[in-house]
């Protein structure tokens, strides 16, 4: 199983980091159902504020979180924000959208670090830890 998780508590503002991590877990499956899950991989956390949907108004977590398995290994992909840079100008604009403020929409190419919006798709293959 692969999933993305926020490691910071929910907050209704854009002033503090929104740490995101990708996780891959394993469980044996047999006649009696699914066993307990163990963690195979936990990615490097990254600030999701450095990601962006096309309209810039929200972070982009994407829909590229998948896993597949055979009897001997699993493969998984997940969204990763470790290489994304936060952009204070975008944070201020997004906060303004929430509060009804009047902050002008920034131009990311001029107002943000070059790696703003750099959410990536990471993946891996993992041998069955209980062969």
C-alpha cells in the first residue's frame, strides 16, 4: 500500500509548513484475510506549500499514488514535495483568498524561487520482507 500523509497538524492558514511524506507499507494476505501492516519505506518530508495546482490557489498533491504487488515484490509511486520550495508571495495570496483580502496574484516566474511547484513522483520496488 502507498499513501501520502501530512505530518503536521491541520492549520487554516498558509503561514507555517505543511509537511508531506510518502509511505509504503506491506501486509501478508492469506486465507484468513490481511495481516498487520509494516512500513517498508518512509520518504523525506517536504513542505506541500511549495507545490501548486494549475490555478495556483491550492497545493497540488496529485493523484499519482499507486501500488502493485506480486508474491515476491511490490512496486509503488507517490507524490513527493522534498524538492519544492515555499513561495511567501503565493502563501500571502492564498491566505488572502481565504480571508477575503486584496493581495494581488503573484507571477511565479518572477516572484518565487525557481523550484516552487516542484512536486515530484517518486517510486520504488520492494522485496517481500516475509518470503
